[in-house]
C-alpha cells in the first residue's frame, strides 16, 4: 500500500513539474508581449499628445499607431536575428527552461518558410501492424544506420513533444505537396481533419506514393 502511495506521489510530482516546465515558456512569451504592449501604448500616447491629439478621442489613430510601431519593432527584431546582438541576447536566456526548445521550433518553422531546410511530410508504418503514422523529416541526411533516415512523430494537439524513429528509406512515403503548416494543421485538428482534407486532395494507395528512396534519387544533386 505504501509503495502504491509513493508511486502515486512520484507520478503526481513528475506530472506537476512537467506541466510547470510546459507552461513557463508560454507564460514568459505572454509576459514579454504584455510588457511590450505597455511600452508601445505609452510611446504612442505621448506622441499623440505631443502633436496635440487626445488618444481617448481618436481611438482609431491610437490603434493604427500601436500596430504600426509593433510591426516596426518586430521587423527590427527580425533584422537583428542574424546579427551578433541576437547571439548575445540568446546567451542571456539560454538557461531558461524551454527557451532552447521554442527557439528550435521557431528556427525549423522559419527555415521551412525560407527554403533553407526542406521539411518533408511523410507516412511510415505505425505502432499497429496494419497502421501508418504521419510524421516529419526535418533533414534528409542519412542516419547512423545505413539507408535509414530520421522521422519525427509529433504529439497532438500541441506538438511540443513526440518520438523520433530511424526508418529505412523504402518504408518512408512522401506525401506530395504537403508542407510543415499542413502537418501542423493536421495535428491541431486532433484527427477531426484527415491529412487529405487539409491538402484538399483525394486519398492515394501506397503504390501511388513516392518512396523516400525515389525522392532522393530525383533530388540527389541537392543532397
């Protein structure tokens, strides 16, 4: 009985810590957004007062000013990301729990947008004998196991974790025209939408789908 109580206590403690570490990065981001909003609100209000406009009587101008300044700040941050200043700022926040994870996810998302890193949406044999799972390939570089490649299966509905598998190239099937965003939408739907619905295409048999081996042969020059 005592062992069961200890097991329950340990599980409860672990789950609580996991929940804390999961919510901390989100809370930190929200705190930064609210802090930034307060500063922008103050700047815009003072600017309007300076030119003789009462913000309370001109809410539309105030909203336009806040949005314009917020977008401008985001642009500046985006520009500075590639500079040495960004590396210095990152070093200050590097030890914050979850910061590295969020940074990696954002980097993957940005690279998929910029074309720096081809993210493939693929199907692999799943946990059941006759089933398949939809996953992502963030890299098309060969695994330490010859002819195997890394496929990531993300959790749903919030893809903040998952599993990584080393899969033989003949057992990985490319979902044509599917992108990182499509897979994210599929995960967020929790199965309400199939990947075919997300892509707005008709379902295909495996024989009609391109294997990773075939894809690599066609794209061998790039890799």
